[in-house]
C-alpha cells in the first residue's frame, strides 16, 4: 500500500460549526489509493466533524484538502460527488418522506441514465431494498436505514467512500455483514475511510487506523499495531472484550 | 398521482373531513331551527333572496371550494419555500398582489404610469397575454429575490429568525411600493360583467368556472412535478434533508432557485384569479391573505407538499360556510379558530408526520 499514490490528503484542518468555536484543531490525514482507513476516538472527538469537513458540509477555516493532487478545500458536497467521493452520514442518512427507490434515485442524481443498471447491482448487494422499493424510508428500522444509506452512496460508484459508523445500531450478525461488505467494496478498488465505535472489529479489517482526540489526529499506525498499543487500550479500547 | 402518499395519511385526512362534515350537518340542523325561530330581519332577507336555507349552505360551500383552490395556489409556494429553506416568507402575500397588479398594468384601458416617470400611457393588452406576462414577470421577480437576497443570506448562514425579519421588511417595502405605484383603490382586471349561470342551487359565473379549472390544472401540475419528475423528487429530497441532498450530488441552491421561481409564479396566478373572482384587488389584499396562507400551510402540515392544498380547502370552506350563520367580518376569525382546534388534536397538522424518535 505504501507505494500507492496519495489520493486524499487533509492537512492541518481547522473547522467548526459556530463562529469562533473550532471543533477540529489541526487534523491531518494521508490516504493512499485503495486503502481501508479506520478512524476511532472517544465520543465528541470530532470524527464526524472531520468527515463532514472533508466533504464540504462543515466550513474549513484553515488547512487544505486535496483529492488526487487537486485542491478540494471547501468545495460543495455535490461537486465532490461529481469527483467520485461518496458519504454516508452517521445520522439522518435517508430521506424519510421518499420511498426506498426514490432515495436510491437521489443517490444517482448526477448519473440518472445509469440508474436502472445501478439498481440491478444494488439488488445483488441488498435484495431486501429492491423488494421493498416502494416503502417510505421514514418507516424503516434503524438497520434498514443504514442499508438504504449505504446503497445510496454506492449508486455513483465512488472512488473514495466516507462511512460514518456504518455498523451503529445493527445486530451482531448485521455488523459482521457490514464489515465484510465494506472490506469487499474496498477490495474492488474503492478507497474507504470509516469512522467506527466498534473499534476492535474496525481495526482488525483496516489497513491503517487513526486515533482522533479533541479535534486532532493523535496518531496513526496499522490496525494490528493500534490493537496492541497499550495507550490505545487504556484510553479507548478498554480492557474488557476480545 | 399520489401513489406514494401513504394510505394511512390519506385515511386520517379523510377522517378529519368526515368529522368536520358531520359537525357541519349537526350545526346546520340545529342552527337552521334556531334561524327559523329568530325574527332577525337581515337573516330573513338573505334567506329570501337565495330561496331556501339549504341552498345558501351549498352556495357557500361552493364558494369555499373556489376560494380554497385560489388560496391553495397562493400558499403552495409558501409551503415549498418553507420546506426547502426553512424560511417563513412574510413577503409572500405581496407576491400575490404583485402578479395581479402587473396584469392590471398591462391589461387596463385606463392610462397607467410607472413610479418616478412623469408621463402616462396605456398598454391595453388582452387579459390572457397580460396575465401570462404578469406571471412570467413575477416568476422572474422570484428568481431575482432569491439571487440577490435569499441565496446570499443562506450562503452566509444567516439564522432563520434574522431571515424572517428581512422578509417582514421586504413585505412592508413591497406593499408600500405597490400602493405608491397603483394607488390605494382596488383595481379590476376586466371591465366586462361575468354573467352568472344557475346550476341547481349554485350560481356561478363563467370566469369563476374557468378560474377553478385553471387552478385545478395548475395544482395537479405541481403534484405531477413533485411526484413524477426527477427535479420534483429532488425538491422533496431537499425538503427532507438539504445536507443529505447535497451529499447525494443534488445542487441544493439550484433546486431552491427553481422553488422560488415556481412559488412566485403560482402566487401571481393565484393573485390574478383572485382579482377576477372577487372582481377587483387592492394593494394590500395579498398582505391580508398572508395570515390565511400561513394558517392553511400550518393546518395541512408545515412543509408537507400537499399540506397547503388540504389546509387551503378547509380554511376556504370554513371561512365561506361560516358566513351562513356569522357576520362575514368574522369569517377569517372562524377559520383561525378551526386551525387552533385541529392543531390541538393533531399538533403536526393534518398531513404532517409526527417525527419518529430514534
Ligand atoms: N451541528 C453542530 N453544531 C454545533 N456543534 C456541533 C454540531 N455537531 C457536532 N458539534 C460539536 O462538535 C463536537 C464533535 O462532534 P462530532 O459529531 O464530530 O463527534 P464524534 O467524534 O463524531 O462523536 P461520536 O462518536 O459521538 O459520533 C461535539 O462537541 C459537538 O458538540
Ligand atoms: Mg460521530
């Protein structure tokens, strides 16, 4: 992986929601093509904010983001979709008053000609969604919503996929499925950056992990190294559990 | 058309209608008796001119539907703007007046003038082209407003209360501008008298029938747009969640621009038809209508695309039918009373969904 070119480079990001209050205080990350990156960290560390800042949903006040060498700092989210970035937010990640099919159609908004073709692909990945395509997304369970959200983000065949806690709220079997699916998507060549609370699982499958704390990327190492790192265990993983 | 509107919602809406209807019938039977007993001379004359008491009710019910349809045209844009941007646009009433006034300006045979220009002239176009131009100019005004004011405020992330205050200011500015331009007296778009036809107990003019048809076609058009076109579905997506819409690749600002153009055009059409229906429109008629539009949109379910339609019909019918028993001056107060009663039972409005938790 280390010989692959850098595809996404975030350099010293300062960002926040309200004027004068920075949530990210110098967050950096370098992602190589085809990598599966896991981001872990305590609640409120700024993980979601970091993904949103990469994706143009939170204004970046200082620092820069480049995608394949091109400056994309503060580009609008729809412009990033055009450049091949996909994003699954942690919360509010479906359009509740739209049907499942309409949700997926919105995912393919910029490539509506290929919508039919993409639908068959999604039908292979998530057969339930196609069976229930006329159901309103607002009436789905949390786990089913996660599926819709993931499928929506895949409609444009992104090169880089940002996932914010894709396994949150899923039953253990579904969580496994999600991790395996994420790994599979990554194997097809998609660069994946995932934030996870299920840190052990996440670190087991990812190439590299980042630990985020108080708005800075504290350190990075391979997933296996982080799993064994005494400081990570003490501060974050906890000592219980496998 | 409404395939995706789920059935339970429609059922609930139907239920509210049925309860309201039962309520009306009850009041009619009880109230009718009381009326016959009372020796009020005014009631007696109105009853005499329109034959039996039941006929007044039917006539007013019909008038209510007409008024409700026109109100729906005016308020559907208000609802779309609220849905996509979160803004309660207090200047929407002036958009209604504006469309009618431009049409008057183009269609009247009297000499007209533009503010600050010292001479006057007559344009004197036939009504239909004048109305089409009036609607187009209003739609253009909606585009311009979003471009120079609203999109700038959104980009700078100005909070909603501040934006609302700007819209109140704009409303005052526009209503005064229209008064300065057109004057304080109501104007008529056409001088010809609309002959009334009698259909059973209901008497109605041809222009009103045409207006109803146009309003129904326009409203069906809006529903078709929202339900069956990609752009319309994207509009609903933006109403649901603008950030997610953007993350899906939708240019949210372009959608909002389209919504402004549509809202302004529909408001103008509503204003023109209202001016024809009530045979004249004053500089502040739209302003007066604003409260009813807000009531209709809230009653139907804030931000719900079809809420404005349902709410407007109910408000229109209640306002008109109440004049059978109550003085006409009270009709809007009655409509607002209904709004409050319905909200007590369904706080989210008739079609609004109570947000699920978690
Ligand atoms: N929309 C918002 N407006 C203002 N502040 C916000 C907003 N969203 C998040 N914050 C603040 O930013 C900080 C970081 O939040 P963020 O959602 O990035 O945390 P996180 O690391 O994703 O946490 P979690 O693991 O709980 O999802 C929090 O202190 C939060 O209060
Ligand atoms: Mg988060």
